[in-house]
C-alpha cells in the first residue's frame, strides 16, 4: 500500500462518523424541554413537562412562604417593569382542581439581585375534561395587552398527579 493510499484510507475512517459496537443510538430530540414566550419586555420560561410537587392545599400553602428550589417550579415569568421574577408551582387536588401558587422575587437595587418577597396562591382551575387525564386552561398574565392561555394536561389519569405537559398552543 502506498503512503498516499494509506492516508486516504485513514481520512475515510475519520470522515465517516460511526458508532462503536454495542453503543446505543441517541434518541432524536423532538422538542426542547422548555419554551420561551416574550411580550412587551416580559418573558415566560416554562417546562414542557412540569412537575406537580403538591397534592394537597395544606402542602402548598405550607411551602409557599419560603423560597422553593428551582426543581419545584413549572414556569418563571420575568417582568421588565417593575423588575421581578414570578415562579409558578403546581398542585393538583384529589377532585382534579389545579391550584397555582406563585412566589414573587423583587429586584433589590442596593444588593443588585432578586430577593424573595412573598409566596401566595395565585388562582385555581377546575379541569376542562372529566374523567382524566385531566386538562386545564391556564391564564398567564404575560403582558397587559397580550393575554396568554396555556393548556396543561396531566400525564396520567387519576390522582395524585406527578407531572403535567404544558402546551403553548398557537402562542409565539
């Protein structure tokens, strides 16, 4: 084999991507795990598959007064004016009612960072369809002139609900 033929063969091995024997192929990524919507300087970042960490109102109201870990939130709304972050957490009660808790973090100009201000129940929604899997239409105050309705659907029928899928619908 000539030197030139050897180099061409080596280049062919390098140029052709392959998979080692026994190595599983990566599944295709259909959608990113989050979606982002922007209006009037505000931004909503939401998980397509969001956790539902609470199954009772007592659990939710017990945790809302203190800052929660990021893994508990389903959505985060970043407001331009006044500068604040609003984290939304979900609870689905035995009857299928979706309760949305919110935690507000305001921007502290002295400390130059967001600080936890308060946690409260934002609203509750009865399911659109019965029996399950339940689904809800959620109104999110993205911007004053741009109402936003998201569809949430329980991933399984029955209670407790561990996760929901969030569909932005035609919003962009």
